[in-house]
């Protein structure tokens, strides 16, 4: 299982926090055990002293000392401090127990909120998917056309990503990615509009149709396709991604990882627009095999 940097950080943080809780809890548990043992010994000694023949003499001496008030005050102070210490340690132990019990629940909630996106080539299943949200009508392609006319491939790639989310529906826009089930009602005519804009601005070099041609030429092998369009590199039996991105959980948008952004200056054939990470639970490439361009 591949973990993102955020997931690894969460696991380490939980492990450190759990270890600290256990160590602190053990410390206070030992202190409380020591206190209880000391109390038990003192109670036993006190009980034994009552059976001694000189009990009367001890009581008389104790009464004489109490006349000064010092011994009585000291005993009362020690007793009060002992009770306060015992209550404090019991309260701390109870807090640590509750915090430790709530930690798995908190971590489970956090993990559900930050479930990682599948990596290239994964075949994540979709359990009891919810119905796809209908795509909004009348999408505005003017910004995409302006970026493409200016050969601003970077902003055109970002605008294409936003248009795909809008086509998938409101839920996809909120999540920042598209669920596999939503592809079932994905409008191919809208994809063809996006592709035609890319194709016309790049003389047929870029777009979904260019990716589909390469995908078929490479035997519908996504690794070989990635290698040709420079999204990845085949190194013998090993495949390495050159272009990749992850979800920013604050903005709810995919962002390219450091050093793994596409070539916006001189993109090779089929290199743009990038579709990595957009569809969750679908083996790559998504749109090159979804519609016939």
C-alpha cells in the first residue's frame, strides 16, 4: 500500500502520542501503587501497635505531644497532602485512560477524511457507490480557449481539470476528484469539446484524442503509454512516475508534487492535459479509453 507524506506523518504522530500516553500512565500508575502499598503498611503497623501492652503509654506520649499543637498540625497536613496527591494522580490516570481510549476513534475519523488516492495502475474497487450527480448544462469553455490560443499550457491544464470536475457534478467539485461510478454517466460530447480545443491549438499534438491514439498503439498498456508521453519511465521491469500529483486537503484540489509537474514549455505528443489522479478507483488512463474521439 502506497502512503502519502501526510499519511506517514499521521501514523508517526499517532505512534509517538500513544507511546507518550503509555509512559505517563505507567509513571502515575507506579506512583499510585507505591502510595497504596505505603498506606497498607502504615495501616498494618498501626493495627499491630494497638495490641501492644504499652499502648496506654504511647497514647499518653501522643497526647502530651499534641499539647504543643506541632505534631497534630504536621499529621493533619501530611494527611491532607496525601489525600490531595492521591486525588490528583487518580484524576490524571482517568484522563490518560479516556485519552487513550478516544485515540483510535479520532485516528479512524481522520483516516476516513484523508483516504489516499489510488496510484497509477491500481484497481481499487468501489463498494456500494452512490448515484452519480448529473453534470451541469452549459459549461463555459471560453477561459480554456483563451489559454490555449495563448499557448499557456499550464493554465489550460488547470482549467481542463476544473471543467472535468464540473462535468462530473457538484460532489466531484467539492471532493476535488471524480469517483469511478460517476464515469458511467460522464458526457462524452463534453470531453470531445475539450479535446477539439486542445487538438486545434496544438495541431493535433495534444488532447484526449492524441492520448487515445498512443494508448491503442501501445497495446492499451498504460505503462507503455506513460513512457511515450513522458508521464512515467519504464526501467526494465520497474516503472517510475515522472508526473504525479496529490490532493491538497485544505483546498480540495489536486496539486503536482514537487519536481513532478508536466513539461509546460515544450510538451511532447499526448503529454497534456494530464489526467493522473482525477478519477478515483479507475485504472489509468481514464479518459483515453472512456470515449471514442
